C-alpha cells in the first residue's frame, strides 16, 4: 500500500509518501513541504498548495491519501488556513478517485508512538526509527506527514474490517425488516 500523508497548512504543508503493509517494515518513498509566502493572497496560496499536492500525486501515484483531521484551536485564523489546505488536499485526491482518510492528531501520535499525547520530538524520533532514517525529517510538518501515512497503513486493515462488518450487519438488519 502506498500512502501520501498530508499535514495541512498554508505556510508549510507537509507531504510524505510511505509504502508498506501492517506488520512489515515500511519504506520511505518521499518527503517534503509545500511552502507558500505568508504575504501572498489567500487564493494564490491555496493555488500553490493545490499545485504542490498535484505534483506529489503525479510523481508518487499513491493508492490512498491520509490527511490530518482539523481540530479546533484557539487561533481561528490558523484553523481556517489549516482547514482550507486540508480541503485542497482532499479535493486533489477526490479529483483522481483516490480514497481519502482523515486521522486526528492524537490518533496519529498513538499509532506511531503509543501515546496520543506525544510531542513533536517523540513523533519525529519514532518516524525516524520506523522508516530507518539517519535523522528526523525537517521541518516537523514533514515528519508529521510521514506519521499520517504510517498511521493509515497500520490502521487501514482494521478500519476496513470494521466497515465490512458494519455493512454486513446493516444488510442483515435491513433484510430482516423486509422479510
């Protein structure tokens, strides 16, 4: 499974591609950051994020895109920019028919470090270890994007089984009502 992780942001949008399956060593395919100037118009910044993500999709051909689920912060301007960049990433994937998964920051931290309260240094250290890198990816947005991809690879099989079980349960419940 090849996953593009996206840590959304307007100034720095972390992107990272990881390949592998749960229970086996993972492989780093690529990591980077899509940057936009803070003084540019919002529309131009969103266009730059879109172009950057499209380049990553063209170059790496992921099967899934994992995006950090935006959560409420105290700074509304930061949340808005993050949400807008997140929407751009989801739109780019949807345009190509690539499934998108949203993962919360605590879900990603728990998957990668074992603790939903891990700090950025702990996440970077575990990403470095899991992908057998010489040093943590910089900036932290890049490491976070890789952590999102790792989280998705590890959690997708369980989520798929859960969705299949729910669909089966729903089908049986519906069938029982119509009989």
